[in-house]
């Protein structure tokens, strides 16, 4: 799956902030664009992992893996 991310230069501290609009609350940063993009990849994996874990704890529901 491919996610769109929004990269914003940080004029005060330098570097870049980056967020993934498809996953609310998924943000990261880096000193360089390359570092920021690597960091958001890690953040996306972490956020999706947490969301999947929460879904698997739903009582009274069937949780099924779907590949997209």
C-alpha cells in the first residue's frame, strides 16, 4: 500500500516535519528530507500496528486480515 504524506520545512528549527493524513495522529520529523521520509515510514508501520492490535481486541467481532 502507498500512503501520501505531507512534508513541511521547519523554518525555526530547521529540518522537516511530516504527517500522514490517512492516519490521524501519525507524524514524524527529520533533519533532512530523506531522514524525515524514513522516519514517517517507521511511524506509519507503528501506527498501523497499534490500530491492528486495538482491532484484534474487539469483543464479539470477527477480525479478518485483508490485503490491499
